[in-house]
C-alpha cells in the first residue's frame, strides 16, 4: 500500500468540513475527487486512510429503496471534533 500524503489528507478533510457547513450534507466521493484533483478511486482510498487515522468516520451503508427492487450504497462522512 502506498503512503498517503498528509497534506492531501488535510486538504480533503478541510474540503469535507467546508462542504458540510455550506451544504448541510456530506460531499460525494466524486465531489471530493474533483475538488482536490484526484481520481474517485484515489479519493475513496484517501477517505479510508483518513478514517483509519481517526480524522473522520467514513461509513458505507446499504439503503434499500422503497420497492426493495434494488440496493443503493450511500457514503456517510462524520466529522470528528
């Protein structure tokens, strides 16, 4: 596993905080990737690393749609104080 840049981790966390306070919701992985100039896969990997370091809580949970015909996964980012 490659080493994650502490500077990029901080940049991602600050983006998440700003986005949350501006929009009242967590940004998508795509929005994070676009904001910091990395791929969605890279953003996901950084979110996992940031979570592992205790900087955020990154939770993936399934949400069953009302007709229960399909399953959708939502990402939830919880900011640590």
